[in-house]
């Protein structure tokens, strides 16, 4: 069985300063908003819907970043081939608010602090997603 999810690295500019959005998931790890595709949706629509649902922020897709693919075992579905598509998304509206049923919190960080937090307490497979987003924004990524 195949399962497709999508999400994004959300950024905004405040007085010419770039900020990156990170979420803290229900396990206390640093992560990015994402979720499963619903019937009739495109992958891009899924990414934008999940960002609104989890963080309250409305965005527009600037560019695709990358995909993460892995397998996991589901108790009733068996082996699931999981594909997660990530996009660079610019925040254009909404109000920052964590979806408490899904995540513990959501905050804006300046890019080097976002990278530090990802490296310190994020999921390893998100390193290349956040790193790719920062490079698309013209920033250096170390480590």
C-alpha cells in the first residue's frame, strides 16, 4: 500500500528579516507541518491545507524542496510505502496557532536558530528538507 503526505517549510519576512516556522510535534521533537493526502486533492493542495490546519498560517508554494520515502508496518494495512513531499511555502495570511490535537506548539525562528534547533532535536530525515529550504532562500547551511 502507498501513502502520500505533503507539507512544507514555511517562511515569512518581517521588516526584511527572514523567519522560519518550526513545529514541536506530540512527541516533543522539532518538525515541519505535514499530513496525509485526502481524496481529490493534489499534493500541493495537501501541503497547503495541512499547514493551515496545523499552524493556522495560509501560504503560497514557492518551490518544491524534496521528498522523503520510507516504509513502515501498519497493524492492519501491513507494509506501507510512505512518500512525503515538501515545499518551500511563503506565509501570506492567517494567525499562528498550533493545532493542539496534533502538535504541541509552533513558533517562528531566525534561520540559523531554526537550523540549530532542527540539528539538536529534529528528525534526521528533515535535515535535508530544512537545509534545502534554506538554500532555496539563498542561505548558507553548515553541518
